[in-house]
C-alpha cells in the first residue's frame, strides 16, 4: 500500500523524479493530461 501511494504522489507532482521508475513516472505525467479522471 505504501509503495502504491508513493507512485501516485510522484505521478501527481510537477517536479522531476530521480528514482528507478523515473521513465514510467514521466510517461504517466505526459499522458495524464489526456484524461479527465484517472483511477488506479
């Protein structure tokens, strides 16, 4: 549960992430503008 919440917070953040999953977070951030609502 904690790891999922961390990923969601990183996806919602506007700052650049320097973690191992940086590329995935960046892709989600780019695509989230295409959605009105995104539920995990």
